[in-house]
C-alpha cells in the first residue's frame, strides 16, 4: 500500500487556475496521488487526520480511502482498474475494482463536508460512478448518457458536491452495469453526523461490508458476466468463507453493522446469540418508534440495512446469510440428489476405469467438507473452514462475531477460538435412557367427533323459468 505520507505530499502541488466553476478549477488542478491497496485483510480504522472528528468505521476485508484537504474541500482519488482479488486463501479472481481492490475503498466524510472525487478510468471501456442514495446536483449523479458522458479509458472526471445528510450509501458504475458490476465494481460510502443526532447513537464498533456474487468456473479466474441468478460464489466484500475475517468486539460494546446488497437477489442476514434493531437504511436513520428486535434482516437488491446491538454474550457466534445455498462455495447446480442410493457395486466397476472416483452424496453432503479430494487449480472447496470441534461445513456468506470480555477497546485482532466454561458445551449423552412416560393426552382433533351420524338432507333444485315461468315447489 502506498504510504499516507506519499498521499498527503501531493497536497502542496495544487495550482490555481482560472475557470468558470469550482469543478472546472478542480479539474485543472494537480490530482491527489492515488492510494492503492492489495492486502485482502481487514485494515484498521482510519482516524480522521483533518476536518471534523468522528468514530471511523471498519471495512470487513477492506479499508478506508485517505483524503487531503484543499481549501476546505475533502479530495479523494478513485482509480477504476482491473484488479486481482484473493477471494479465499489459494483462490484469486481477476476482477474490476477501484484502487487495487474489489470492492473499492470505503469513503468516509462528515455531514456538511464539501467533497471532490477524482475518478481515473484505467478500464478497457468507458465508465462512470453513481453515488447510490446521495442527495446531490443532477449532473453529479453519474448515469452515463443521462447526466454525463462516459469517462473514456485514460480520462479523469471530477465529481463535487456537499454531503448533505448523514447515513450509509454505496457507489457503483452506471455504465455497462451488466459487465462492470458483475466484475466487482462497487464500494461503500459513510457520511457521519456533524454532531449529536436524535436518531443516530454513539457506538463502540462500526463495521461495514457489501454483499456481492460471482459466477467463476473452478479452474478459471474471470467471472461470467451474463449470469442472472445461478451464481456459484456468494461473497462479502468479494471474499468467501473461510476467507472472510471475523467481527471482533469487546463484551458489552455497542456494535453497529452496515450491510449493502449489490447482488441479484435478496439476503436474509442472520446473527446468532443476540437480538438487534434496524436503525438505518440507505434512506437515512429509521424512526425509533419503527424499530423492533430481530435476529434476521432481509436485505433486498440495491438496499442497505444498518443494525445495532449490545454484544453482551461471550462466544464465537455465527453470522451469515440464511439462504442455505449462499453459505456454500463453487456449487454445481445440476448435481443429482443421491441420498439413499447405494451405488457401491457400481462404484467398484467405475474405479477400475477411474481410480480416483469417489462416491458423493449418498448420505448427504457433509462428507464433502471432510474429503481432501483434489480440486482444479484456483478454486475453493464447496464447504470448508476448520473450527475448534471440526469442520464448520460452511462457505460463501459466513463469518463469526467474536465477543470477548478481555478484548481491549479499539483492538480488532483475532483472539482465537472461544474457551467455553466447563459444562457449557453440548456433548454426547453416555448415561442410561429413562423410560418414556406416555403423555396423558396425546393430542387429537381440535373438535370432537360427532357421537351419531348426521341426518341425511334432501336437496331440492328449483329451475327458474320452468313450467311457464313458475318455480317448482
């Protein structure tokens, strides 16, 4: 990663230029040096070096983009470019992103800040950036052909507007979206309140990440851009479990998690061990009267949900999408169900021709997590991740909330696996089984049966208009 010293060194290189508007003057000025990040780990929060103070966010498996102040304006530099993203250890994808990664870096500002973002295009086609959810001048909305021309390859455009309201937003192209978003072009934007806000509480830890998905054949590197629904890699910030970092917090911390969805389907995001409330959307903070306790928040396409809770239960708590196929990697959707099929005899015949053939799925798919079968180059097992008690049998959109009483404030380092107090882990029952006592009432129908048959009923049919227009009697 380029040093922040190198980044801010360019701040003195701005030169004055006469032009009709402030945007034109910025476009003629020296650009901020772009900061590039290649490490796929979660970077520490970036404390604001200038401007108004705030508690910075932590981007899961990501980072926050540094800025420079130029005559009271926060200036950022985004570079749209091809990137190589490590989606899990040993598995890399050739994506498109910003500043060396997909998703791009998180942009953090404060309500009322005037913001100037330079966008340089190093892609093979034109692009733009839409600032999803922002209130801004129409010409800064970033829709190619409608509000601006596309940013041609090799060109730099500048966007400038005031961050008018606090909240959580996203950025992504509005140019050839089918290709560019399928290739990983997206990022997060957080606008912090300028002071105490009646609907925005102070928190101790503030996490952000995006939901995205890819269709990458095992052994390949580049996503298929024409896929609509049958993605085989469901990811958080372009990482799949076990490559997704844990969310590490201190016991009794007030925790905020902001999740944006730029996939092609909804995701019910579920947290174990705690209840949360939805405190914000990309439309802003939710009224307190509208909040209720939940353990799962469904996030539709193009939406952001912000949840908050007090982490008052120690342990390693699962945190994942509750669509079961979204917690698996490199799936084959056309594999037949073989549960209960005994094909041992057939397997013996096949192994004479294919020595490495193995039976798959006749007892369910859990065996797949234990097998160390050879895989194609550059892929990841369907279910993987080693926990303290064996295979976790998960992939895709899965991580762990790690709550520790001895975690220091502001410390995000992984504390390792939770040490359970004696007697608090489910174990195999080894004692005798007590005789089952039949219940006095084993249930039944909601209404008792009739004690005698119902009388037969004779039905008489009257046909209007018969016999000169008179009914039959």
